[in-house]
């Protein structure tokens, strides 16, 4: 049988939990990669991405700003409003 590295299994578990929160698979995978497979940071990012998306901001701008601001909601919102 295939022996999957523990890291990969925890990655799959994290992705699964994020997918169950209703995020899209592509976004989940991208967020996990962007934050070196930190489920906590990926989750914060996806949550804020969805929030700002609902406010009508452009997704590519949101991603850029969240990365710049390290997922800090207030700073990211200020940046988005100024764009």
C-alpha cells in the first residue's frame, strides 16, 4: 500500500475542513499554497476574501491586498477602499 507522508495527510484534512466551510476547491488549494500549508492562515484568507468579495471588491485586488497586509482585515479594507 502507498505510504502517504503525514504532511500530505494533514494537508488533505485541512483542505477537507475548508471545503466543508463552503469554499471552492481551487481557492482552497491556492490559499493553502500561498500560506505554506497553514490551515489557520488559509482559513483567515478565505474568510476575508469572501467578505470583501461580498462588499463588491475585485477578487484579484483582494488577494493582492490580503497578501500585502498579512490578512489584517482593517488594513486590507483601507487599502481596498483607497484603490
